[in-house]
C-alpha cells in the first residue's frame, strides 16, 4: 500500500470530530509551532518541504509565503481557496467533508507562520453542505481553545471564518476570489500588485488551496526535509487525485508523487481500469484546462519513458506531446467518447464562466463554443478547424487572468491530437447526427488504417 | 398582496453576526452570504425590492447589489419552481450520461431546460461543473447533492420531493 498522509485516517470512525481527530494526532502541529517555533521557522520548513500549490499552478508554497509584505502596518490575511470548480476536480470537497479539522489545523499553523490574525476560507456556493461541516468543526476548535484569543495560552490569537461563494468558476482565480470576498463581482485584478503586497482589503494576503494548507501540519510534524524525501525531484509529497470518466473506480485517491500513470489507471488500488472492458482513448490529467492527451502519450512520453504522476513528467514534451498535473482532475475517456463533443462541453463551460472583462476571452470563448457546436452537429466547414486554432491562439496570453489560457488550451490540444476526428465531423455530417455517434461504433482513424495497410 | 420585505429579528441577528466577521467599514463583504439568506427567505429568488432591501441593511447602493446578484449563477433573478433541479452537464458528467438524464427530466416533467412545470413544483436547470465528477451523473437540489443517478433514481427523487413539498434552499 502506498503511503498516505492527508487521508491516512480517512476510515477512522468519527474522524470528522475534534475528539477523534486529536486522538489520531490532530492539532499536534498547532502545539508544536505555537510553543517551539517562530513564524519564520514554519515558513522555512514549508520551503524545505518543496510543497507546491495544489490548486493547479504548482507554485512553491513556502516561496509564496515569503513574499508577504512584512513591512506593511496593515493586518495580514490568509485566505484559503476552497472554490474548487475546475471540471474533473472534487478532491478538496472530499477532504473538507471527510476530515474537516485537517484544513482547520492547517489554517491555524499557516496563519501563525504568516502573522495573520483573521483568516478566511472561501468555499464555492454549491458546497453549502460542506460549509456546515466546516462551521461545526470550527466551533469545536474554538471550544477547545485552538481558535480565538490566546490559543493554548500563548499570545497568538486567530479568528477563522468561512465565506460562501455563489456560483462562479472565476472566483478560483486568487484575485477574483478576493474581489468576491469583498462583496463584489468576481473580476480578476491586474497584477502587480500581487496579493502578498495588496490583497484582501488592500492588505498583505496569501491565498492557498485547501490541499496545500492541509499538508502544512504534516510538514511541521515530520519536518520539511522528511516531506521532501517523498516523491520525485521537485514533485515532493503526496497529491490528491480526483478520478472520473470511464473507469471502474472513480473517486479521490492520495498518491505518492512519481506513481506511474499506467499503474494509476489500471491498478485495482486506484482507478481499476477502463469500464466495460473498453479501450482507453484519451486523458485529461489535471482538470479540464490542461491539454488532452491521446492514448499513445498517456502511459509513455514521446521519448518512450514511463509517464509518471509528477509535475515534470506530465509536462514532458511541453504542449506538443505533454500536459500538466494541474489540479489533479483526472478525466479518463474510452473509445466511445467523441472528442469534439467533449471539447464542446468544455468550451461551453469556459464561455459560461468568462467574467467578461477582457474582450479576447469574453468574445472568443463564445465563438469557440458556437463553432464547436456546429462542427459537432454536422454543420461545420473544413475551415472551422483552423478557425478554432486561430481563435485559441488569439485568446492565449492576451487576458488579465489565466481563464483565457484555460479556455484555449483544451481546444488547441484537442485539435492538435485529434484533428482527423474534427474533420470527420465536417466530411460526414450524416454520421454525426445522432448525439451518441461513437457510442456503438467508435471513431476509427482512416489515416492510421491506411498506414497499416 | 405581496408580503412585506423585511427579515425577521432572528435573521437580522444572523446578518449582524456575519457582518462582524469583517473589519469595520467592510460590511459589503457580507453581501454574498446575505443574498443567499434573502433568496432563501423570499421565495427562492431576488426581486429588485429584495435587492434594495439588502442594500439598505448593508448600507450600500442598490447597484452594488444588482451587479453582484447578476454575476453569480446561484442567484435567481426570476421566480423559480418550488424545487430547483440543477443538473450538471460539463465534461465528466456528460461522459457518464448527463444528457440522457436531462432528456429524461424533460420528458417526465414535460418541460425544457430552464422551464418550470405548470404546477410550479419543479424548475429544470442545466448547470456547469458542480465538483461531483466521480459520482456522475448528478444534480443539486437545495443544499443536497443527488449522485450516481439513473432514470429510476431520478423518478424516485421527483416523488420524494413532491411528497415533501418543501421549497428547496441552499441555506
């Protein structure tokens, strides 16, 4: 069995309560940091651990913390990003629902390191029932003296609140999240200034993902050096992966970084292979925004090396033949999947979620959705395929926040790897009339057939 | 006659507590949670009168409420049925039968996506990713997630909601 850190005590009955959580070693890190470590010591451990942001960007967490403006006389804030909305991603929800105190302990330890006296967890509106679970756990933590004034008799005090969103993917972008927390539309801000200088209420702020924060107490307990030994190279520690799509065992799995992708898909310990004995066709490895991979690039890189679940191995080959670990939203597609249809639903998603500030994203996401819709339904023109590539190129890099890139990449990569399938929809409109066109007879590449013959 | 738009004393107390979470003068931060409460208390949607009322208790301009209410997808700016069925249809749910589920509801309830049944009981709404991809297809009704759905489970859910006859609410 692989090593578990975040989910080690998942199956302990009552682990959602403070009492059982403490029996399993919970809140030891709070005691350790408040009584034996300075805030900078904590940051140093997180730096040593090599922990990278688990929300998707993979930026080193300790370094992000070290940017916080300590000269400012304004209060500092830690804000937890629990606005998990990236299609294919449901790990944070799982962690908060099953072991809520792991996040709360992480918030206390991290807030101490950053010198925050008030911290917020911003959770997506749809997770209202999770909000209730967190509120209950926070009340328990106050009761036990882990939150509030003079925690454990020290001079450190912290208030922790949960803020509810109201349905907007864009609020997962950290500056949009801060706008939303201030009671505004979730329009991302121009950077710089970065939140570490001017974030919530124009004060120094760090925004971290749920899983990142929940890892911090474990790093404190085992030391950063020990944590850094888990994993491969610059991909240290464990990662929660949300597995969905055409697999036998969808769900949330904690993996050690470096696990081969092939093992993750086919081992009974994880996804348990492709459903109904079908053939694997494509994979979106890190949430809907990352490039899609075709079958031959999933378990092996273009060089023929085994593809591993690490930041580096998944991005091996760049955007030509690689992808990204992203948020760990692992969407598996079998041979019955229509890549055009899947890409269209994602394009619709990004169009729906574009905040509308930047013209390339606001207009471009709508154009891409419409063009994909007409190709999928057999009304496309051959020139539409390149038109999509052109629109994607013109959105990418030309917007305030990364939503534009996130909308462009899935489409550009789907065409890069599955162009023939897009062209098939244009060539044979009558064959794609039925929305389930590849369900009974999977798409077969004519080019590949010809080359074999 | 429409009922008077005013929170109960208990609700006003809850709102006052929410405002205390933020620094002084930052009461606007309470807007999203207070709009959720307003929507739950005033028949599941936000009329301009309700939004004006929320503006007045947070001491902000009505436009500051309108622009927020119109931005976020969970705020309804038009009346909805007693039970709002929000069916996820993004990628992973689509791969596992979300389109069939939507079609089933459309047939069963004799309405299209976005419409409300004649008796005002159900509104069907397709939504984007709800973070339940491993348990697809699924829907949200109020604060509850209903996962791993098929037609049979969907029918049982409709019956249950009809029997309960309660307005769905997030909070």
